[in-house]
């Protein structure tokens, strides 16, 4: 299993738009999606962890806002990212 830093570098590497890109909307959404997936798995074994659930809801809200921003700025990148991450059906 890869360490947290290696996972993050891999995600940033696959979603960056240019060489030194670490903070674009696409990268932020991909990183949030990874953390949301990990927390969702955590809740399958720890259903009463309400403190972490609050953090999960904040992450989902942040990702939703970033997706809305990306959709308003560049619809093509938005659709590519949605398809790549498998978020919407």
C-alpha cells in the first residue's frame, strides 16, 4: 500500500494541467474525492463516528462548490473530470 504522500503525488500528477500545478480545481476535486472515498470506507466499520461524519459532509460540500465553479468556467474540463472520477451518472 502506498503512503499518503505517494498517493497524493500520484493524484496530483494525473490531474494537473501544467508542470507545477498543485492547486487547480481539477486537482482539488480529485484529492477531495479520494479522501471522501476513504472516509466512506471508514464509516462501514465505524458507523457511530459522528465527528468524522461532520468532516465528511464539509468535504462533500467543498467538492460540490468546486465542481460548480469548474462547470461555470469550463464545461469541457468539467465533463472530462466527471467521467474520469466517475462522480455523476
